[in-house]
C-alpha cells in the first residue's frame, strides 16, 4: 500500500493531474491485477448477504416506494433487474431500488475506521450496471473488488462525520471506480467520473440525526445512482470539477476541516491485489454496527443476572463505557431525545444503543422485525429499563476503535449494571460474536443460513436453491440476471400500495 498525502491546493499551485487523489483512485480502478481467491469468495458471501436483507425488506414501505419509482423506468432490451420481481429496468433506477432494499434493515456489512461505511452498498449499483451491459461474473467480481478497495481506504484516511458530512460521500467515488473497472475504462474517464460522483453525493449527516426518516436507507442508493450517472456522462466525453478533493474551493477546504488539514489515504500500488473486502464484517443483528457487540453482551448478561438470582426489574442503572463514536452517534452523547422515545421510528430505534441493550437484556435475543415493533418498544417495563441506561466515552475504547491492529481494534463496550440493593455486575465484549475475531465468525454456511432465514415465507425453496447455486458459481456465471431473487405471490400481494408520483 502507498500512503498518499491529500490537502488543499491553491489554484495557482503547480499541481499536475497525476497527483490528484481522483486520478490515483482511477489508476487503482484501471489496474488489470487479478482478484485473489479469498477476495472472490468473500464477494460471493456479500452478494448472498445483500440478497438476504433485500428480500427481507421487500414489504417495507421505503423499499416499495423505491421499487415503484424504478418500475416506472422499464427498458425494452437488456436492462437490470429489481430484487423481488421480474422484468428489465434502467440500470440507475434498478440500483436505486435495490440499494434501498439492501440498506433498509441496517443488516449488511460494515467497515469502521476514521469514518463509518457499509461497503456492501457498492454491490447494487455495480450489479445493475453489469446486468444492463451484459457483463459476466468475472467482470462483476473485479468491479466489486475495486468498489470495496476504494471505499474502505477512503474511510481509513478521511473522516467525514467529524464535519457532519454523510458517509455516502465516499460511496459515490467507489461506485464510479468499480464501474470503471468492470467496463475497462481508461484512467482519464474514470478520473472524471470519480470527481463527478463525489461532487453530486456530498450531503450532511442530518439524515442520521434527530427525526431519522426513510431517507437513511435511500441515501446510499441515491449515491449509487449518481455514481452510475457520473460514469455515463463522462463516457460521453464530459468532465467534472477538479481537483475535487484538493481544490481551493473543493471538498477538503469547505466540506471538511479546512484548507490546513492534510489527510493520509492508503491505496494499492500498481499490480497490488485488492483485498480490502477482507477487512470488512457483516451483521448478525439488524442494527447499527456499533450495537452488534453490545447486543451480544446483553444476551450474555441476561444469563449472568439470572444466575445471580436477580431480574431486570431490580436494576437501578446501566452505564455503557464505550468509544467516542458509539457514545455520540447511538448513545446518550448524541443528545437526541428521540433515542429515548418509545414512539420513535424504527430508523431511530436502531440508532439507540439504550433501546437495543434494554430489549436484548430482557429477551436474550434479537429479531429484525419483532425487536422493533411499536408494541415491543412501548412495553412499560422496557421503557423503564431503557431510561435507566446511559453511555459514557472511555478513552481506551476510543483508542481501540481507531487501532490499526486488527487484533486490538474493537467496537464494543463495558457494561456496569447496578442493582437497587447495591450489587454491581460488570462484563465487557470487544467484538460481536459474528466478527472475524468473535466467538462465532461468519463463514459461507452462516451467510447461507442468514439468507434462508430471512427468505423464509418470502421466497420459495426452489428459488432460494436456484439463486444460491448461481451465486456460488459466480466466476463462471454468464447471465447475471440469475443473481436476482423473485419473491412469492403472497409477498407481492402483501407489499404496500404506493401512490403515484411524477413518473
């Protein structure tokens, strides 16, 4: 890997295009290096993972809305597929519908470093373009490897949330780069597309703050759609603002810290294999990633409490000692009263570690539907317990969160439960059970189980088998429409009806 210094440059500076970060990203995308076997196998896992959560969210209103918008853009020949249904549609709209479906339940892969990310958000856009252009499985593998590589390394080097910029600003460029790889575009075209994608996908973090709406799921899908349109435009010979990151009025100077900040972005050297996907991790629970380990910890502590002859009704307070990110994004440090509100939206509840810890402690389990119902959130004893939970930042947990050592990097917490009689029970968990260093790391069989569990009652067993056979032979797959999963008639009938819009 090569560490690249990225900082603002004055317009009068001698700053050749080859030194622009967007150009360096484009060179990585255009590099014909082979994809390693372990990267290929993990790509298959993540396609299965995405399909799992996409079919599970088929009947949710934001997904049905995005699907209705995409269905208004059919194409006569070729085209891309929309999860759950038959037909061929315009790639950018299929990407929007599928991206929303993948993101809606907050239940697919993650990478956390200086910034947050869900690198699996690359897959819907890249798959849609690959289907639309009639590419094969090998091309898709190469594109996804690039998408993950670029997003993960931007996340390592450039913190967005510090300046309240949403993490999808790293996704637009990674999608553009991945498409460039798949289509074997030249460096100059990819360079322009990366710049255009960043320019059009920069938004504030208000989508994940306060009254969190369904746009939280649609924001990455929109970034994927913009990434596709950026490539289409630049393939036709048009350009983009440049230098997009380093410009005097550019991204770093005005969207991030200031013209004085220098960022360090690692990227593979020429001929270096793309392996960043192997640093990412998926979710066992439908919840914000920083809640994964605390949910597992709560499940474990439920038994500890029972063994001590106590019950949750006896609890006086629970303090979760955790990282800066967890405390300020999903903890009490966010100062969001909505995170303590039993009438809050599902999108808000899955960003409240206080709620999730309370439910997991009471139930000893977590379910992508049942744990979020209004009835579950409004249960009297749950609300009482929920309001006894607070978070505090612990410098050691923050240090471990940012550690570059995978054996030390952690996303968990230490829970201190104090009972009314003064008894204190403590426990901690660094990483979730499903994490590569956790108690039960996810392997291929776990991804398949997740798919079959979430598809039960929604996708016929025959359709499940067909999809799993196709995706596991991805390298030899010629027709990528086989990666679409069609839901059963009952699921289609039960989906909400969406009123008409413009299209």
